[in-house]
């Protein structure tokens, strides 16, 4: 009887111990901080250097990578540069000799401006001069009028000079109306060179004129032919226009 009672007590004690263990297992993970896993270790990208013997390792600081620099395009892909155009600006001067002709001086020189040169502005130059043919000592001389830095179309300024020169010629012995201008070789200075007659005859007064990018000039050749006057005028222009 006593043995049966002792066995029952023993079984109850074992059951109580097991129940207590199960209760602790059910609530333990919720309150135990040690059960929370540690945060993951952040990987480092810093380079690891090996210290020299006897020296402590210096800390390494990560540096941002510089953006790649742009490279200049090669000459093959670069856009070609347009050639620079010449300005075409030239100046007229009163040359002592022009085309082999000597400028008249003294009483034979031009004493005024016989032909209206048109509008003159600052920076413009005007040349008005008489030139003698070789051996000439009397008679009418070659009259030349030229301007530079013309503000309008130089061809229009040439027309203006021509009209004034026609009036001058008709007041000094020429008669009749001028013929139409005929183009001739302008020479190394380029532009346009034309001559016309007053009046049409084998040998009479001839008027020639040139115009280019910024200059214009005209000349009256007494008793000449258009071809002869054009060749002489082109040579004179080479010494007048610089």
C-alpha cells in the first residue's frame, strides 16, 4: 500500500517538472535578447594595404572616382574651318607716276575738284590729279578722280563719277553723247573696268572707270581709242590703288 502511494507521488513529480520545462520553452524566446540575431556586417570596399615591417598600418580612406574627362575630337572628325576671305579694302593714293605717266605739277596741276566725288565720310580718301603722256608739254591732260572706302555699292559710285566726268568733258571740248560702256581686262586688282567714247569716232575722248569691293575711279583720256585708254588706265590703277 505504501509502495503504490510512493509510485504515484513520483509520477506526479516528473509530470510537474516536464510541465515547467515546457512552459519555460514556450515563453523564453520572446523575452531573451540573446535570441535576436546580430545585424549583418557591412562589407568594406576600402583597399587593404600591407604595412611595412615595424610600422603600423595607416587607415585607408576611400576616394570617389573622378569622372572621365572629355577628349578633343580628332582632326579627321573635326569640322573644317572655312578659309578666311580677304577684306578687299584698299586705299587710293596720289602717285607721282601712274602707269608710266607723270603727275602734272605747278600750273598744270588740278587746282580744284572739277568732278563731284559724291558723299565723302571720315576714313575716305579722294585723289584728283592730272597726268601727262610721255613728252607732253601742252594740251589737255589725263584727268583722274578716285575714292576709297565707298559706303555704297562701288559700281554706283563709279556711275556717279562718270556722269560728272562727262559733264566736265563736254565743257572742255568734247561733243556728242557717250556710247555704252565696254568691259576690258581689269588687271591684277580685279573688279570691273569699262570704257566709253565721247562721241563714237576712231580717235576721240574716252572715259574709263573701275570699281571693286570698296574703291571706284574714273579717268578722261583726250584723243584716244577705247582699247588704248583701257590698257593705260589699268596700268595707272596699279599705282593709284594700294
